[in-house]
C-alpha cells in the first residue's frame, strides 16, 4: 500500500472519530432517559413537598451550557425556597402546553435557567419569552432528571405568564424564602 493511501485512511479514520465525538457531545452526553419535568408534573409525580428549591440562574448572552460544570459556573439570581412560591410556579408549569408556538421573527426576552432541586435529583429548565408584533408566549424547555444537555429537552409554552415572570425576577431570596431586593 502506498504512503498516500495510508495517509488518506488515517485522515478518514480521524475524521470519523471527530464526527462521532461531536455527535455524542451534542446529542447524547448529558441526557438521561425518562419523562421531563413538565411531564412529571402533569402526571402528579412532583409536588411542592418534593421540591426543596428553585435556583433562578442568569444565562450569559451568546453562551449555551451543555455540562453540569458550565451550569454551575453561571450566576444565581435567586433561590426560591418558600412553599407558596414553589407551589405557584409548579401550578403554572403544570398548565404548560406541549409544543412550540411559531412567531414571525420573534425577539427573546426575560431568559433564565431554572434548576429544580428535588428529592430524587435535579431538573434544568430553560425559560424565556418569545415575542413578535402579534403575540408573546412563555417558552419552557424541560429536561429529564439529572440531564444537562439542552438538545434533549422537550418544549412547552404558556400564554398567560405574568405571574411566572414576577416570581422569577426577584433579585435575592433569603434562606427563609422571603425576598429581598439587592441595592
């Protein structure tokens, strides 16, 4: 076999390894089997008593985390621990409709990540408002338990979401769950 053929075979093998690695990192790594958080809520598998807290996490513009360490490095806007706020958020998320609403060149507003800390693990939700000149909807991308890869998330939406935004916009929450504004 000529040196050229060996070089081409080696290069093709490396290219195949790189493509397989990229596919794994993008679509498989950081995903888990099972229902997503909204599916669990709708089936009655989660309640305010099974959730210890919600961490409202500030996303970085132009940056999409894929690994637990990347999510952990993001700034926390608030930690919601009081039962009334947890119950209120769960009630709203339980009413989310499956699917994605398509809008005409929408803008994205009020984006946060929400880490749901429960008894059996955690769930990451990507929450944001999509808005065009006709309509606005609150989008929810819900991962399965202990999953961090956003490519495995299911999409939901809410039409009425002002109460959800008010719960998520607190600047700081104390351990007792009472909210304090930071100066």
